[in-house]
C-alpha cells in the first residue's frame, strides 16, 4: 500500500509538469495581455510594466524563470492584486473555500445518501418518485438561480440571515452559501446512491444473504451499503476537489473571499501568475483526491488490493 | 389541538430575534459606514493602483493630497493651505499646512510629496498612471529611465513647508490633476523601512481622514478614523468597511438587507425598480463619462469616407437609445464632451436640431453619393466588449442603420481582446467609453488627437490638432475654452466618431446618511457624511 502510494505520487510529477507547461504557454497564446484594458497605456508606461514583470524577456526564459521560482514554492506576484503574492491570495482564500465546500459536501452526504437509500428501497413508490423528482429539480436548477433566491428570501424579505458577506466565517453568514452549494450535490449523490443500491440489491451475494435468513436491516447495513457506496466515492474525489476550490458563482453572489473567483478573474485579467498558481494548486488537489479515492476503494471493496 | 401556523410563526419570530441582533439596537446613530465598491483594489500604494473608480473611492478616504474635494466635488485646499503660480505658468508653489500629520504622528512635509511623485515616476514602480504627472519638468524622461529621479521638477523648500513644482510647459489643467491619486504624498519614512511591503496593514500609515486596519482580499477593507488627521474633529464616522461587490444585483440585495449603506454604480436595468421601491435611496446624476462608437478612419475602411460617417451618425435616434433601450439611465449625446464639464460648452453636431425625416433624407442621399445602394449595400463590422448593455445598444443601432441598407456584422469579445482589436484597427465601428480622469474638456478631446494611443479610429485632422495644441498651452481660461470648443466643432463637423450616450452616476445611498451630495465627478469622500440620529 505504501509502495503503491509512493508510486502514484511519483507518477503525479510528470502529469503536473505537463499541466503547468501547457497552461503556461496556452495562457500566453490568448489574445490580449495583462496590461490591456479600456485605456491604451503610453508606450513608456507599458515598457515599465513589462520590465517589472519580466514580460520583456523571451518566452522560454520566462518559462524557466517561472519554473525556477515554482520549485522554490514561489508562485510570484499577482499582476492584478499587487499588494498580495499569489501564494498569499491562495492561502487567504483557500480556507474559506475549504470550509464552505467541506460543509456543503458534508451536508450533501448526510442528506443525499439516506435519500438515495430510501428511494432505492421503496423503488417505484411515491416516495421514490418524490425524492427523484426533487433531485432532478436540484440538478436542473443552476446555483446562480438558487443563490439569489435564497439571499432574497432569507436575507432581504425575512431578514433571518445576512444576504452576503463572510464576516470572518460567522455561522449565520455560512448558512445560505452552504445550502446553495449543497443542493446540487445532494441531488447528484441521491441519484447515484439510488441507482447503485438498486444494482447491488439485485446481485447474487445479496440473494445469498437473504437466503441465509438475515433480516432485511442486516442485509442492507452489513452487505448492501458498502459496495453501493463505490460509485459515490469515485464521484466524490473530483467533486470534493472541485467544490473546495470554490465556486465563482456562489462567491460573487454572496461576496465571499474564497479562491473560486481567482480562476475566472485571473484568466479574464490575463493575470498570468494568478492563473498558473490556481492551476497548479487545483492540479495537485485533483491528483491527491484521486489517490485518496483509490485508497478508499480498497478499504470498501476487498476485491481491490494494491499489493505488488 | 395543533396550531401549525402559530407554531411556525413562533419559530420564525424566535429565529428572527436570535439571528438579527443588529436590528435591535437603533437608539444611537451608527458611526460605521459600509460601502459596496465596484471592485477589488489592486493596491493601497497609489503608484500600484490599476485606475479603477473603486480605488479612488478608497484613496480619497485614506489619503489627503495638496488639493481635496468637498462633498459637492468642489476642489478645496487639502494639505496645501495656499498656492501661487508664476506668470509664465511654469512654477507652482504650494504652502503646506503646519498641522498635517501621518497616522503615526510624523509630519506630512513637502519631502513626502517629492518622494511620492518620484515614486510614481520611478520606472521600477511601473505605475500605470504615472503619465498623469508628465506635465512636470523631466517627468517623461525620468519615467523612461533616461534621466535620474532627482532631475524631476519638484523640490521641498523651507524645511519641508513649501512644495514647488516646475512644469515642462504651461499646463492650464495642472491644478485639476492634483486631486488624482497619482499626486498624493507617500510616507518616505515608512517606504524606506519596509520597501514594497509598506502597504501591509502592520506598516501602512496614511494622511487622510481614515487609516486602514484590515484587508482580506475580496472580502473587505476596513479603515478607522485617523485621530491625527488635521480636520479630525469634523469627521463623524469611526469606521468604514469597503466591500468589493462585483455582482451588482447581489449588491442591491445586500443594500436592501441593510448590510450596505452605499452601493456604488447599481446596474442600469434595475433603475426603474429601484426608483419605485427605494425612491429615497436611489440616486442618479450627470457624470463625466461619454459612451461612443469609434469610426475607423484608416484608408480602405468604408468609414474613412466622411459621407458614410455622417450618414451613420444621422440615422441614430439617440433619444430612443437613452429612453427606451436604456430606461433613462443614460443621456443622449450629440457631442463627445459631456455636459457639466467646467469652463466648457459642448459643441453638438448639426443633426441635433434636424427632424428625423430631414436626417434620414440627408443620410440616404449621402449613402447614394458614397456609392452605396440596394445593389451595393454597405457592410460593416461592429465590435463591442461583452456585456448585456453593450449588446442591447449595438442591436438597436444596427436596426437604426438598416433603413440605409447597412448590413452589420456584430462581434463581441471580452474586454482585453476587444481593446486589443481596437489598438490594431481591426474593425469598422467599435464601442468605446471614456470616464474623465479630471474635470476638463481636454481629457476628452485628446481622444481624437493624432498619434494618441486612445485615438483608436486613427482620425486625423490638422486643424483639430493645432487648436488643441494651442489650447493646451493657453493660460487664459476663456481663450482656452474657445479654442477647445472650436476643436470639438471641427471634429463633430467631420463626424470623427459617433457620440451615443453620456454616462450618469448611479448610487444607492442610505437615506439616513447626511451630507451626501450627488456631483458630476461622482466623488464622495466619507469625511463629509454622517448618520442622522
């Protein structure tokens, strides 16, 4: 298992290198530069800016400089948010996104898994149709619709909760964004759990368990639940990486200082270093989460073992 | 017996009481101002700012320059208590207040201005707006690194009580750029100690009415009253929180929920609703901004033909754009320079006084003369940067040109790509806008001067250039006004571009806030406002 983990981590390095290199050059190919905007800058000013950020050097030189700094853990200065380095921006924003995303995934699991199981056990009943109908609605309605409605109803009309703002992560400020983030995940997880559970319940080992005379409760808890979780787990890896790196929509609508909006704004502003920083960060997270998922697999399914 | 409605009502009430403690205490007027600004500032160092209005909003509270603005946007003495200009207009001498202090108690001296201006022009600072100071002697050469920083025409006299500026040439609008953040003093003693880390919260000192205390990127900047500010006794607020609010609709909700006292620049499509539901809070006023279409005058473009440019101008019903398409959140424009610019009367195009029928008759004739007709329709590319507002206007304009047989191909792109295409001249007609840096017609007219980077259409007219060049060195303000008006007249007669609309300022302001005044510069330093009891 340890050898396997080490091997996977070693394999991640070339993957990340490719991701970084491709993103670096793709970013430069995009038309427009970090200093293009509504106003054309005088050439003197633009030269100073290019020199300050080493953009006057040949591209391969810039690449080497970037990689050199990256190896020392330095993501460089942000082109746009000049009082912060990219590292500072990520370190400041990530805990916010992590907290929001973590709570949302937690909530989604707590609600989504039981809903899926109930729907599977009461297959084709009214309960099943209701749960799946609601889940379909949750998937279909995008969060840029749900979030403003939540803010309007609970923030403005009822005035129970703040309509926006982070306020250092105070509980009332968390409620609406977490719900808005979780709704879609609840829907996905419930649907996936239902389908997987139905499949498991139809398999031979469940029939055997029933034939042994085990109670329905034991069949479900002891035998059906664990294998049914596998698809959900494999979905969760990338989903968690996605959700804890923030949602640009939720962050903008609730005015939250997470890192989600850096992905979009960095690209729109041609903030090269910020884009690269977020890409590297996200890449590392994806690799790690996928590894965790694979390790969890072996814990859940005895047929999967990583000995070599 | 169950009373579900009663029960849920009680739960709701309890929750409401528990979760909204801030609504309970209304006895004492608030001394904290929450402002929704339109973006995240790039830096608190004036030399590293990106030029956004949202940065000016913060700078004017944190820093005080030689000249500052009052609640009505009028220029009043700031750190300079008085000043005089030499007869040739080249030497400006500012006498500084004796009681001006940085927030750490250091006196604000002419040295800080000398340092601040050099800091702006130092090539290493890579200040985006350093060119605002180019009228100062040797400024451009210093900024390109050709001359040392010490060659800059600024000096500190009388132990730092007097700040003297030498200009490269007479600059009539020089006084107006002194409210721009590029001319702020910068605390040399702090920058020397901490280098480019001087704006970190633990180091920064400022000389304005407020000093910053915390900054969480994309969350808030907080500032508290600066007790060392020279006019601190007249500053009513204890604290300001600036919230970068990029999603303007979310900003409206936060304003309605009482979380924001001021929301800058609410979206125009919500104006009708806001006017109806929050009439006391919804503000709108004239503004120093022009929304126009650039016409590409480069050879080979159909818009290089003045007849085509005039016809395109004639066919546009600007009042339809402003009233029906934009619901009165813009004013129709018949000239480049907006109304309300000081010492200036905009020179509208002749077509302003023609009936629509006369205009269309003339436009058709012009198109025919230029060789366009049903067999040979005019095909144009129209570019705009992606936004609902620009799209609506472009569609309406294209429809207005259709009766002339003009076939429009519309292209939209994100803002960086759009402006790159403009710089490269890759368009026939393109959307552009200009918000003035200072209240002077020159700031608009220079957009049409030959060789200026922002003259995207490369329109060229020698008479115009001469008039503007002369105006730029004319110290007599009446004569200067005349020259600039003539210049604009020349440009409008040649239909150098298509003036479409004038921007207005749009703010939501808590009606309990006293001292707020709508003004043409849309600048509102927080030191002038307070909450009514």
